C-alpha cells in the first residue's frame, strides 16, 4: 500500500533521466544541477553511473522531475526551456556585429533581443543592478512600470546556480556556466576564460566598466583591454557613467550598482529602505538612458536593465539573502530597448 503513495513507484532512474534530458537538454540539466556528467561529453550511460553513486544529485533530479508532474502523475508536455542569463554575452556581442571572441561553448544569443534590433546597433548601454529578481519586480509593479511605459521589453529568464553575484556576472558576460568559467561560489578571482570584454576590443570596439570599487564587476574582468572605472558608491558610479556617455568614446558601457543588495543583506528585501534602493536603481537607469539616447540619437543603439539574481528572506535570521535554487533567487526579468537612428 505504501508504494501506491510513492509518486516514483515503478519509475526507474533511467526513465526519469531520459525524460528530463529530452525536456531540458543537457545544457538545461547542467544549469540546474551543475555536475560534470551533464556538462562535459554527456551521455545517458555516464550520467546514470554518476547519479547512482551520488545520492544528493539523484535526489535533486528526482525532486525536479516530481515538481513538473501535474496532480495524478500524468507527464506534462515538455515546456519550452526558459532562457538563461548566460545568453547575455553573445547577445551583446551580436548586437554590435561581433561574431567571434567568446568561447565556442558560450551560450547562443537571445533571439528575443536580436529581434528588437534586426539591423544591429552601434552603441550599447548595459546597466547591471544587483539582486533585483522577478518576484520583487512583479510585486513592486509601480516602481518598474516606467520601463514598460517607455518602450522597454520585459523578458523573463533564469539566473545560474548558485545565484551569487560573482558567479552570475561571470556567466552573464562570458556566456558560460559556472563550471565553464570557474567561479562557483562567492569569490572574486580574475577570470581566465574569454569574455565579452575580450571579444569587443578584439573587434576594434571600445568598452568600459563603471562599478563600485572592489565589487565583483570591478574585479573579475580585470586584465582586459577595456577601460575600468572604480568608484566609491552608486552615486559616484552614475556621475562617472554620465560623464563617459557625454564624452562619447565608448561603443559599449557596463554600469554596476549595488545599493539594493547592500540594504537587503542588512535587513530585508521588502524593507522600506530596500524598496527605496530599488527605486534609486530605476531612477539612475532612466537618467543614464536619457543621456545615452540624447548623445547617440543619430545612431542605432540599445540599452538594457540586467539584474543578476533575486533574493529571499532567510527564515533563520529574518534578513535578506540569496544563493538557493528557488524562484525568488533564480527567476528574473531583463528589460531591453533598441533605438533607431534619427
């Protein structure tokens, strides 16, 4: 009788693996469960061998399989895999007409974004606020409505695991999973893999990174032929970025802000100070976009609001945190808008 209550009764590990691989592909499995057998020369045989010897990975795959079963246990039709932030690097490169310079295994570009600028762009502004997830954006609709109202396309996508800042930005701007680029926890080494900041200079384009001093964005992409600007806080980052936009020397500019992440760790993602910080990010982004559109009105261009991951409340401490494989941390919206010349 107990077996009748077990939703996996009669379902073999091989059947589960085959079903999930058909539904999500090896890349999708590797993004959710980052183990070598999903990421390097994957096969059903090698993955089964690993999963049978590794209870934690098997349990995670089985739990994922069960979550996708409707009541009654009948299999769902395979859903379209949700795009991931690893698509950003090649998306940005291809918008600027750059086809080479990233790792061969870097994720393909996001076709939804390329469709916004079918002829490509000449200038690119990428704004990277820390820790603003889909859950927060959805619940704070009034804060972000101004982006929808000014022509930005709101695109759902997933972060990478673990959803921690250096892991995510390394994936976003290299196009690689954490196993591919090597940052798998909260640490800030200089990346050795090819990144967007290698590809653009190799194509003759000038790129700049404006970030808070000693942040992940300030440190992990060092050693490239791009311009680095380290500032003491978000306000100084905004001021520097506005000056650089006015100067007009860069083809691509990446701007990083961290106030919301700082505040949520000190309190809660839903605290009044945190919501105010998110509002500051939106206000700063709009100021940067207005300056960018004015400076480059004669050229095709694109701007984007690109958070790295979300956040949740740690029930043990009551404070904000992130790093779990849960929707609050993993689910995102990115906002993109392309502007035509003239």
